C-alpha cells in the first residue's frame, strides 16, 4: 500500500483497503490505473446523470475555458450564468423567479436557510424555527447537519448544532401523523421554514414516501405562511422520474435547492431558486436588508457553461426515454426479489431502486455495509450500501445488461453476507 497525504471523505483509513486510483471515466464506468472497469452503479455519489464525460458537456467546458476562469460575481455577470438562470426558471416548478448560485448541495441548503431567516427578518416577523423530517440529510456543514438526522455521523459536533422541530417519517399508513406534527409546529407561529427532501430521503437510507404527503405538507405551510424549502439536491434531474420530484406532487416550493446533477455531475455547482416575494423582501435602499452571502466561486463560468450544456441535453436528447427504460429495468429486477426472505422494503422511485438486507439483530449492522461494498468491488461494481440498505442509482446511459449485472451481484453478495447457499 502506498502512503498518501490525502484524507478521504467518509473514510475510516484504519479499516479501509487501499484507495483505488482512477485514471479515467467513461459513460457508466470508472477505469482504474490498471485498466479495470468499475461499473458506477451509484453515479459517483449521485452526481453523474447522463453518464461520465458526456461529449456535449465536455465540449462546453473546453470552450468556456478558452474564454473564462473564475470571475467575481458581485459587480459582474457573464453569459453562462445568465443563460443558465433563464433556463432554470423556465424548467423549474412555476413561481420560482430568482437564482442564487453557490458550489455544493450543502451551500445550496445553507443559502436556503439564510434566505428563509432573512425573509422573515426583513419583513419584521420573528420566526426562527426550522422544521425538518426525521432521517433527513441536507449536507455536512454545521447548519445543514443541524437540519439533518443526528447520529454517530455528527455526535462530535452536536454541541454546535441548532435545534429544529422534527417530523416523524411518513411510514405507509402513518402519513397523517407527519402532517399533524407539522401543523402542531406551525401553530407556535415561530416556524420560518420546512426543509425537506421530496419523496426520497437519500442518505437517510433511501426512504421513500408518497407525493400526497408532500402536497399535504405544502398546504399546511401555505396555511401558516411558513416557507417550503425543497432540497432537490439528490432528487433533481430526473432521479425520481420527472425533472424535479416536486412535480409528482404538483407543488411549487418557495425555495428549491439543486446541485449534484445540475452540471450533469461534471463540475461542482449549485443553485438556490426562490420566489419573487423572498427576493423582494431583500430588495431595499436599506443596505441592512441585503442578502449577505457569497462563496468565492459563486457561479463559476465554466461550471455554469457545463450546466447550460446539461439543459440542452435535456432539451435535445431522449433523456426521458432513457429514464423510463431504466425505471422499467428496475421494476422487472425488483419484482424477481419479491417474496425473497433475504430482503425487505423493496422499493423504487423512478431511477432509484432500494432494498433492505434482512440481517440478524445485534451489532452486526454497522459492518454489513462495508463488507457488501467490498464484495461488490470484487465483482467490478461500485455499490455502497447504507448499512443494510442496498440501492442502485446508475447514470441514465446504463444498459439493460449492466443493470442485470448489478442485480446478479446483489443476489450473490446477499447470499454470501447471510452465509446461505445460493
Ligand atoms: C448530497 C446532498 C446534499 C449535500 O450536497 P453536497 O454537494 O455533498 O454538499 C444536500 N442535500 C441532499 C438531499 C443531498 O443528497
């Protein structure tokens, strides 16, 4: 094992096998320095939508880099940012009118939190409570960790995290309990915003719930004049089927956060979209009402150009058909696991498929994820279970044969981990 100074994310270096160096990427594959092709069945942590190195996106990056590098985004603007904002407003749920750029999902959510608090501050209402859903994930900064589920991942930072109201996850048949809890929070009159992942709680274990819950929550938010923040960082760009998951509930959030698939996954970029009333509450000759937020790399022109190319791919290519094809492949393979006692919670939301491995109770759960991950890697697949939750979220260029390979591997790995003959 070669020693490296690099400290990798979410990695326990004392337990991990040597880190693999990737030499190139191609479509649904990562290719290591020895030429091994690894099927990227989780879209490199959910960012790659169409496939690695989509030619139109790479060309846009090359061309933009002939003209720009980073440009300060106060006092100045540029065509890629303007074009992208225009395009985003056109395709986003109706009512969203302004686009604030940043560079990651976490910053997109931080911006949303600040917009919500800033809105009520500027209109002179004392509302400072944030409501979230149990098992939510919104990023790894202090603010977004505060809004997310608490556990071993953030125990050390707990003293710095701010308090939020947590709604119970809307388990099937228990949806009303979630709506009632939200209404109870709203009655305090102090709730500024509900921050929620629409339809699928990703990092919390690919937990899925019905669109009616989302529209129910939106109706309550409207009734109590509390802002509805949709964290579509993972669910956006077709993962649940339509472009944004909110569309399935027929709702328009007050604030929408997008990142991961915004550039097709090629470059870091994020956008927080908001309604006119939020922007207008910050519009004033009083400088104190300014939205005081910036990242150095706000609206990087090359990243914006990549995102513009992504919009063009959505407009010009058969992306929807590819998504529908992938949905059908998942449906077919998942059906073959129905009634299989090794699995429970077999579920799908568009291009995301998940199932829980039934593991015997007792401390074993923490190790089952890394163990499965290693077994998948031995089979040439990048699949990173969340504990006992196995999920697939491949890029849309994936073929039926590749998807079948992933399900065969799940079948095989599950048996190995459970110590049962296949
Ligand atoms: C990944 C994710 C984030 C954080 O995005 P980063 O780019 O990793 O900071 C926020 N919200 C959701 C729902 C996510 O899945």
